[in-house]
C-alpha cells in the first residue's frame, strides 16, 4: 500500500478515519492525498477557509511522519471524490460515513462512493471509532458467498494478515442449507501463504443479518469483503455491503467489482 485518498470536510467526524492510519506501520512510506469538496461557484471565503483547514491538517499529519498533498475540488462531493479516485488510482480510499452531519448529506455521499468506488475502500462509522485505535488489525472477518468474485478480497486480507499477524475468520452465509459452501480451499490457501490463524464458519440466513451477528460474536477489528452487483443473483454482496457499512461495529474494507457490461 503506497497511497491513500482521504476526503475530509472540515469536521472532526470526517477526520476520524485518519485514526485508522495509525494502525499502519512505517507512515513515512505512505503518501496521503487530502481532498475537500466545496459547493459549486464558491465564494473566495469558501476557498480561503478550505485552504486554511487543509493546510493545518496537512501540517499535523506531516508531524506524524506522513507524506501529504491536498486539493480543493468544486461540485458534487460524491462525483468529485469518485473522479479524483479514478484519476489518482490510489491504493486505498479512506472515508468516514459521516462528516458535518447527515442533514447535510454526508451519509448519501458515502453511499454513492461505496456504489461506484473504482479502488478499494476503507469506510467506517466515525461515532464508535476511537481516536487512537492502536496498531494493526488483530482479527479480520471475511464474508464469502461462494462466487469467485467474492474471493477477490482474499489477496487484500492475506496481505493485512501477514503484516499484522491477524486471525482471519472466513464466513459463508447460505440462503438455505443447499446454498452453503465449503471454505476449506480458501482456508488452506491462506494457511499455505503463511497466515497462522484461519477459521471457517458457515451459517444459514439473511446475509447481512448473519454477518452482523457473527461480527457481534467475534468482535473483529476489520470486516473485509468484495461488493459486487449482479441482477441475476441474490447471493452477490452489493446491497449487503451497504447494510454492513451502515451497521457494522468496526471499519469495513470493500473492494467493489462490477459485472461485465
């Protein structure tokens, strides 16, 4: 991981996603790109305020050892964040689900970014997020729906688990008993790669409800999944990802995969 795009809006809530970067080792090797989106046709005051905010935040992050750049964009927040991600192609986009308040549309911005993010997305509800969450991700919960597309999150999980010596919990949720999939191949592949602790769990029920229930049972530090939408399958994790981002008790790493066409 070399570059992270972080949208911020001037609020402490939007900045809380930055606390997760404290879990990553060697911050000097990371390049952060901060972006603030101001309303269309902003006044000079809007630009001055945004620039002063970004300059101050950049200074604080540089003092923590990060390499930082910043930019001010004009227009619709979700559109400009997605356009910036498409242009920069960072290793990761990190976003709080709320900033200045849901009344100002921050929740809808996060949902729009989730639906179309062209790069892996680390997203979290800022309310329960501690300002200093410590180092690493000790336990990672990984929902898999049995499709090859859902397994595309596993290389990200493998890298994190090896870096932080994480325990990995693989979870398959079937709509019914016949829909349950064996997780042995995925578990053995992670173990062969060097991940020391891998557990496989299978459950039956509504995917979002079951995933949230298992998250409550296992207390993961990170929930990681592929979000992929396909009109012909209810097992895809498109809408499930939205529910998890809204209600998960921990940060969520989402790698969105769009179907062909």
